[in-house]
C-alpha cells in the first residue's frame, strides 16, 4: 500500500492521507467473496438484475498479487439499483488489519456504474486514526479473469481526517 500524509499544524486541523490498495473479488469458486442474499422472486440473482442484493468480504493487499502483504478487508453490501442493470449502490467498510492502521476503518458509499473504467465513490466517515473522515475513493479494474470469476480492483482513497 502506498500512503502519503499531509501534516496538520494544529489539533483542529485536518490532514490528508492518500492511499492505494488492491481489492480481490471472487464471484465463484471455493474462495467466493460476494454472496447474493436477496433478489426479485422468480428472477436469477445476478450483478445486473435489478434488486439483487449481495454481501461482500474482499481481501485488500498492498500490491495486485493476492500474496502481497495484507492491508485489511473491504466488507459491505451492494445492490443492483438501476432498472437497466448498469449501476449498483455500494456501501462498504475498509477495515484495516495492517500495522499502521490496525483497527481503524474508512466508510465508503455511492453509486457505481459497473463497467466504467474508473468509478468514484464517497468517503463518508471513519474510525480510529480516520475519525471525522471525508473524501473520495476511485475504483478501477486492474485485471479480470471472467472464466475464473476473479477480478482485481485498484482502490485509491483520498481522505481528510483528524
């Protein structure tokens, strides 16, 4: 994970932290990280089917390899929220387990247009070292293996916090 922090001059000042990490998304196989839990009766529950609701628990690493040092987990929910199936409402916590931010969280939410090359979401709060957090996050596909049901997403977060 790459981190850059601004320096605050007083206790009431906010500092800015920029970080990059990689989210590993498994939609099939033995290590599945996205599970459908609700949807429209009589319809197939898929990422693009309006009303399909998923829970997620994705590993986050410093580099694009799943074997890179762990940063934490991205845990949350998303729902296919557009009738045409092209966007989803996403709400998740970045729960840090690495030494620098262990136990802290950053809360992210927003509407994601699923196949856009770069998707922007809001940072709405945080805990621990990220109290009073606000900012934004971008998500972009780093790699996609459709037959294996596996994708790596680069997650860039810019956050102001105390």
